[in-house]
C-alpha cells in the first residue's frame, strides 16, 4: 500500500497533543522527511544502486549516495517516532499525552 501524505498527517495529528507547538512541529518535520525519503527512493529506482561518476578524465563506479541519505533520514524518522512514544507503550519524554 502506497502512503498518502495527507492521510499520514491526519493519523499523526490524531496521536499527538494538538495544543503542543513542539509536537505539531515534529509532525511537520516528520512529513517533510517522509517526502524526502520517497523522493530519494525514486532516484535510486531510476539510477540504480550503483552509479558512475565522472571527475574530469576519470570515471569510477560507486554506491548511489542517495542510499546513504535514505539511511540517515530513516534514522531521523525513527528518532522522531521514539520521541512521540510510538510503539513503546510509554508517554513521550516531554510528558505530553498522545490522544
């Protein structure tokens, strides 16, 4: 099932304290990272996991740098999820309650 950014935003909004500016900002940041993650995914699908780089007269093959960026974004997404307390059965560290 393909994700839908609007549905994802609605789902996240239903799980946070909507009066908390911090949590609302986290949702916005999360959504931005998700969109970037899937943009990078499209790039990797188009170019493949290995790319050829031209540097002057030199040409070399290397891993697609978008894969490493996807991994970084994935770690950021997991950190935001953890800060919300998703999947842990615990309240977020700031003490706000999830709805």
